[in-house]
C-alpha cells in the first residue's frame, strides 16, 4: 500500500469512528441529530433496541415521513430541549415520535410540531415536559401511561376529531396545558383515568372528557366554548375544579368544592 493510500484508509477509519463516537454520548446514551439520521439511512430514524436516546440537534424530516419510529420496549427518547418539526399535516399516519403498541417508552423534554400526530406511546409509557403544538392531534397514550407537564395546543385536525391529549384508559394526566384544540383538550376513552391539575382553555366541544367509568377529575381550570367536564356515568367524580364554560358539567358526580362561573356547583 502506498503512503497516500494508507493515509486515506486511516482517515476513513477515523471518520467512521468519529461518527460512531458522536452518535454515542457518555454513559451509553445514543445521540440523534440530522447528520446521524442521514448517515443511518434517513427518516424515519429507527430505534430497535432498548436504551437511552437523546437529541443533540433539531430534526426536520421531509413531507409525509415520521421522524422517529420506536419498535423496542424500555426506551427513553429525550429531546434535550430540541425540536422535531414536520412540514405541517392533519393526517394521523404522519407522526413525530411513533411508539404505538410498544410498552415502557418515555418521551420527554422538547418540542414536536407540524405532524398529523405529535407523539404516541404504548402501555405503561411516560410523556413528560413535551411541547406538542400545531399538530393534527397532540399526544396519544395507551393504557396506564403518565402524561405530565406537557402542552398540547392548537391541534389542526377537524372540529370533531382534534384533541390535545388522548388516553385509552387508566392514565394519570397531570399538570398539562391544552389550549385551542378544536374538539377536546383532554380525552380518556376508557376507565379509571386520574385527570388532575390541568388547564384546558378555548378548546371546542369539550375541555375534559371521561368516556369510561371511575375517572377522577380534580383541581383543573377549564374554560371552553362547549362542555367543561363530560363524564359518561356517575361513577366518575369531579371536585375542586374552576369552570367557566357554555355548559360546565355533563354527567359524573360532584365530590365538592367546584366553582362554576363564580358560584359553587
């Protein structure tokens, strides 16, 4: 091998090792950025093994393409303060972070905007400190998921489908803000959701819904053009809420200390 050829081979090896090192931070965390995604074959970036993944830069996938697909359980995706920005879509098949059907996935700490659906996780997930703004729908969670400290605003889907936060059942939905969503700010379609300490303002048909049984809806601030709290039956209780809606409550059982337009209710 000539000197020039040997130098070129060494340079190529160092470049590959450098890319590998840049994609793996200290402690085994895998770093994701636009260059890493391009080097791995483009969008969607595929997470196929359990572990910790962290953005080290913003992601901008092309039209009609998911940003990140998660197909392994026990994964944490930390946006690390960065954003994942799609081209704008109301089609739920185009997703910012897609972990549908995958258990024990955490998504946290950044912004997802411009997708048909901002982020979705499977059973026993965590969605925390996520800013899901201007997606067709905001955050979709399967059973037994914690959704905490998120904003899910300005959904761009239709007045009959656009939601901020959706949970199938038995979720804890706490300390979130859902403003300007055309259908519902927060929707639990199953049983035993704990919906506490949220703000739901200027949403369309519903502020907070429980379509199953046995939900607790407490300590929320709810002011919308439609129904503030909707509960499908009297096994769901509501208490300590501040309400100012066209209809403050439909269904459920009061457990006290609610304020409706300035009067106890």
